[in-house]
């Protein structure tokens, strides 16, 4: 624990002793009923049970806990799976529709979608159909914080290019 932490830490090899006056019992096993009724009874009156594994509390002990109004929570991965699926779908869309580079005028390139930018490339929202300028690539995987005169000239040319395209 950090030196600035005032609280003390206690360790016990005995699960029942470790559960004594605890606020939370955390079960991390995979199919092994590690949380026993005696452990639950030794918790603080308002204690909770958190199952971050699967099956770390038996059906019988879970029923006893519920009958005694002791909350049991299980970590659920639904949100993580939803996030993973939406990330995969969005990455596919970006890869197919937004990732790329295009020379729009002599020596002026626009990029988008995570395309690595060479020094001076203009980063836009979508190289196929740009509507917004994001910045100027620095050639090292980032956006320039300070643009050169040439960058500023090219930014104005890209802005005019976008404005003409929007008017169509």
C-alpha cells in the first residue's frame, strides 16, 4: 500500500477470519464455491457479495444470502461485448470508407481515418469526401501544433477545395 495510506491491511490464510467484519466478499473462482455461509454471516451487517468469477458461491448459499437480504452482484460482460462488437463494426467502416490518402492538387495530400501522415499532409474528416479540416500532419504520427507558412498556404487551398465541393 502507498506510504500515505493511513488504513492498515490485514491478511489471513483462513477465509472465515478474512471475512470477519468485511464490507465486501469478492469471489474470483471459476466454478468453485469459495464463499461459504459462515463467511457471509461474519461480514458487516450491510456487507455485499461480488462474484467476479463464475460460480464462486453455491446455489444453496446464494439462496440463504438472498433470503437474508444480502446483496449479491455478478460482474457482467454484456457492455464489454457490446463495445467490442461496435468497435469492430466501426473499424471495418473506417477501413473501407475513411482510411486513405489522396492528392487533391499538385503536391497537396489529404488523409483521414488513421492513415499515417507525411509532414505537411492535411488531415481531414474523410479523404473521399472532406467536410472538415482536422490539422496538418507532422510526419511522426501526430498533428502539428505550429504550422509553417507553406502549411498555411496548403490549408487555405484545401479549405477552398472543400468549400467548392460543398457548393456543388
